C-alpha cells in the first residue's frame, strides 16, 4: 500500500487522516499533516468490493486522490515548472525560514519543506497564499489547444481513458 501524500510504500500500520477535507491513507510521517482521523463505513467497503477494477490512474482520480507529481492545479491554471526552487529562492530572499513562512500563510513548516522539495504540489488556494506572501508568480494560465477529432482520438488511444471520459460514458449509459 502506498501513502496518498508522499507516494512511498507504507511500512507498518496505515493511518486514515483528514488533510484539507480529504480522507486519505498515509504513512506515519504524513499522518502528522492531518487534522483528524476517519474510519471507513461498511457501505463504502461493500461498494469497493462490488466495483470493477480500474486502472490506477483512474482509480486515484475517482477516489479524490492525486499524484504528487501532478502539476495541473485546476482546469484553467497550472503551476510553473520548478515551483519548489522558485518558492525557496523567494523565501530566502525575504530572509524567512520555512517555519516563518508557514506561520505567515497558516501552514506547517513540514508542508513548506515538502513543497520546496517538490514532494507535494500546492493546491490553488495554497499556491495563491504563497504568491501573495512571497510576491512571486506560481500559477499560469494553461494554453488552450484546439484539437480536431482525429488528433483527439489518436491521443486518447495512446494515453488511456480519462476520468472525464468515464463520467461522460457513464452519463451516456444512464441517459
């Protein structure tokens, strides 16, 4: 089993914690980032057993978990490449420690260090806080690409099925 936060293999007992409102299963180290614990409901366990096996990437999107190397923040925005070093340089330029920056934006020092090491990707809310505190630009508009249907279908066959396509297919079947 892998930690939903750092991606490392969980050794020992997995921790079910709540991080920014999301129920995640973490290693002991990442459990410190959580604000509370949760336990699975019996109904969820039954649904998991009955659900068909999905590929790992789709399963992570369906369950609300995401890859820490993912750089897309929201549909319209993405975080700049090398965001960790950009944040670290700006913080050091202002003479702040990770702990000081954490206090300013209301986050833990460990979260700041993980972001600077690019082990986690800040969500849009946190990226905005960092932009304001450090007076830097982290979020950029995602370039719009207009693909014709044939190119889109060719790309779809190479990359697999996306969560949006699963929802769309599911919606077509119900309608």
